[in-house]
C-alpha cells in the first residue's frame, strides 16, 4: 500500500442531494434542433453520426444515466477499492493503489453490461477529400489509399 508519508486515505462518498441534482439536470437537458437537410444527408432523422453526435443515441444515453444507472450502487462498488490522495506539485491527485490481482470486480454487474454503447463510426466512412460546407478543403483520411513511395533509380554509369 501507499505510504502515509506521501498519501492519505480518500473516502469515496457523494451526498444523495448531489445525485438528485444531477438526475434533475440530466432530465432538464435542452436538446438541439434536428440538423438541416442538405445534399450530404437525405433526411435529418437518418443523419446519425454523420453530422456529429447522434441525437437519438444521446437522448437514450442521458435517459439511462438519469433513470437507469444505479449511481449509489456503483459508488459502493468503487468504494471497496483502496482510494488515496497525494500532493503532486500542489495538486491533490486521487488514485487507487491496489495490485491488479486483488482488485475486486467493479463495474461488471448486469446494469453495467446493459448500458448503451455508442456505435463507433468508422473513420473510413466519411468523405475524405474535397470542399466542406464552409469552403475549407478536407484532408484525406488515414483510410485513403496512399501511393507507394518509390526511390529514384540512380543513373547507370557508362563504361
């Protein structure tokens, strides 16, 4: 364990009033207007991740965090770990100090396994060249085929 000379225990508890306030603020989220329809997206409802965060997914995620996620239970699970703080350059740094083999299974409950997970957009699925709506030029993506580099052939000496 960490030495008391350099670190001190940290109690991981949150006032239930803070949880209630967070849920209230999540439920009061002001959602953006649907994206405008243009040539790049046939309909705003089908825009998904093409124009930023998928608002339908974000609504589902916020609803889960507000009403489906059991905050106190997760806090209790995390509280089983040895939390400590240490002063590093004048900042109080929070950390968990435990060997991996002794770390309890935290966050592996059914609730955590059923949490919505966003689909990861492929970096190859977006346009890779040409002008954007603002007129800037898009750079090619890492998925664009790049021509192989060829070294110049040195001249053959004549005899």
